[in-house]
């Protein structure tokens, strides 16, 4: 069986995808891997670039934007492997990254999901690379700003776990789908990504379902990956912002609504509507970016 299947969902990120693939194919180590790219109807020439420059990559060119979950599921179903890696095209991996993460999974048989330390373009930590589940309490602390006021508090700063040492291996609730390594047995036990989530929240949901079955999720800072964040969503920031709050509501409804008292349920709903509404209003005031240009 193949050791690793890498699935990349691309949407108008041609140049970043090229850099990502170059870094992937420079990977070192004794393991077998293949790459599947699901292109969500890009208009920037991404499919043509892939066919010309990366013939070993299996390309699935979707006729429309299927969303992140549905497109990833298409890729995940292409071939069986011991491990599956969900990878964003806006990442660049060092040559030792894949081997380091696979070795970590071998050393931690209870780990169903793991992710590396992600650094943004400016060298700062991508806070989303290690997270707690957004329970009503955790989300409240973040929405009212307590997580920023008390970033070292294990109580108030649980959303992005800023109280943890970023250079120590930690068991967490979830890692981010920009680099999410998943053990084969996890998908066999819990199924694929929930396609109700179009853009955000699907990684949290997958980790939640895995942990419910007894698997552990780990943040492994021994591997460091560069993440040039939000490069695809910047092309349609209004839809991205809408999907962010929609995913927040979907996750709450799926995992917490049944056990939440009515008074708290009302506050959660109002909080999502108010914060989401204000965010969408601010986004509507900004001009949309120019569409990507296809090279001649």
C-alpha cells in the first residue's frame, strides 16, 4: 500500500501551487507518496500549469468550485494509503517535513491526526495550527476579547492555545487543514470530511469526530512549514467571510446545540449573527480585488 497520499485543493493559486509542489517533490526519506490536486475551476491557468510542469501529479479539474470539503473528499478517494495529508497550495515544505511527520505518527500510535508548526510569511506563528474546539464558552472568551487580554491564561486563551509553548509537542483538540496528516484507520472509522462545510470548519469537525472515537490529535513543532495564508480567499473575501460564520454556526449546531441551555443557545445565535453581520458589512465596503490573469 502507498505510504502517503497528498491531497491539495487549489483555487486560483497557480504560482503558490507551483512552489508548493516543487517543495513536495524535493522531500527526502524512504517512503512512497503520490500527489492529487483537485482544482476548483480556477481561472488563472492552474490546470494548464500542472499538466505542463508536473505530469506525475494526478489532476482532477472540477467544472465548478466544489468547496474545500467536497474537493478534498474527491482526492482522498483516489487511492488507498497508510496516511493522508490535506495540504494547502499556499504552503512550502522543507525536505524533511514529510518524513518527520510520518516518523512522528509511527512513534505515536495513538495519534489519529497531527500537524506541524506553521509559520506565516513574516515568521510569526500561524495561531490556527493548534486549536481547541470552539465550545460556547471558548468562543465567548474570544469574541469578547478576553483571549487577547489574557494570552497566557489556560482558561481564557484556549481558542488558539496561546498559553502553550509553541516549541513543545502538545496534544490538542485540532490542527488546521492547511497541513493535516491523517491515519488511514481514522478515515475508515469516522468517514471523510463533512461536505456541509464549504470552506471552514471541516478540519475541526474531522478532529472532533476522531477524538470522539478515542484517537488523539497532536501538534508537532519539530517540523516547521511555511504558510502563506489566505491567498485564495482574498479573491472573494465576502464569500470567505460568510462561510467562516456559517461554519461556526454549523459546528455549534452539529456538536453543541443539543446540550446547550436555551438561554445560552440564544446568546450564541445572537453573537454569531451580530459579529458575522458586522464583519460582512465591513467587507462589503471594501473594493473587490482584480480577478487573476491567465498568462499568455
